[in-house]
C-alpha cells in the first residue's frame, strides 16, 4: 500500500486557495492513502464562535466534495481535517473519503487549548474503517498525548492511524514512535507549517510530518518549515502481529483488570 502525507502552510480563511495548493501539490500523484493536516482548508487560530460558524460545513460541504475529487484524481483514500457543523454544534473533525464519497468522520475527542471555546468535544468513540483491505483509524493532533486514543484503535484492529495535525508543542512527532511501538501500528502524522497571529494567539506550527512504522521506525519525515509530499510503500498486515517474543503479546498480555480503563 502506498501511504503518504501532505505538509503545507494553509492560508487562514482561504478555502479555495488551500484547495488549490493541495491540488497542485498532488498533481500526477497516485497512492492508496493520503493524509492532509487538521483544519487544512480553514486554518487554525479562530477568534470567535461566529468565525468558526462561517467556516463550518455539513457532510455535504465543499471540503467533503474536494476530498472526493482528490480521491478520484489520486486513486487514494483521503483523510483530511474540517469543521463539521451539526445541530448547532461545531466539531474539529476529520473525514475519510474515497472516489465513491464520504466513508467516515471522526470528531476530535481531546480538544487543545482554545479549541475548547469554539468546538464541542467529539461525542463518538474513535472507530476503525476497513477500506481496500486496510484497517484505518483516525485521530487528530492533540489526541496523541492520550495513549488511550491509539490503544482503543489498536484494540479494534487498526493497522494504520491517520493523524491530521496542527502541532504547536514540540513532542508529538517523537512520541508517535512510542504510540506505534506500544500498539504495533503504522501512523501517518500530517502536520502543517507556517505561523498564525490572530487575536492574542501567535502559533508557529512545527512541521516534521512523519510516517512511523509499526516497530517505531521513522519511515518518512518532512522538514520543520517546508512544503512536503511524501509517499512510501508499506505492508499494513505487519501491524497484525502483536507478538514481542514467544511469551509476550502487546494486546493479550494486557492486565486490564488492574487498569480500570
Ligand atoms: C492541536 O491539537 N491542534 C495542537
């Protein structure tokens, strides 16, 4: 399976321009799974709920339509961040689409910083979607710091974690080594680059998108401040073998009666 990430600097509030940037970057590209950053079409640093409302979309919105077009042109399953609106609530969400249309949506369950002012926390558990024989789980950015997110996806059989991100803290890229190692899963962390100064916030996004192997290897990585497309070949089935040695297995050795989680 050819899996990859797109790293770029979205322009705040300029959906069409951001769609064009991604389209240009992926011109002529063929893959099986492509992951775009969190909120790639809108930017990140909102200053009011009204602003979030203005950028929000239903599942029939322009970002879902764009993802479907991208799936047609690249042949890939597309995972990409967007603002989902439902019943007066706004979710920091990630969609999964192929050429037939939208297959799944994940609503970020661990909101970071002022996201708590704009978004409702995700109200559904992270789930695994099987597409083209690949079992894909989605999580979004700050979800990385809660190991339960990756673990719950691994327990459901995820082979590849698609991880759209707008990272501003310095630890996640390296931490994904541990997340992948402890769960024996692949992960595609698609981060953004650039700086956003809005209201009293000033964020510099940390780039360094990466694809992490199911034994914690860094299979691909991007610079911290350059646009980058990276696609590599993996065998997702390698994630199905959870054994460490003849006596240890990452999932069946869990002593869940002692963890109360
Ligand atoms: C983040 O969760 N966007 C830092």
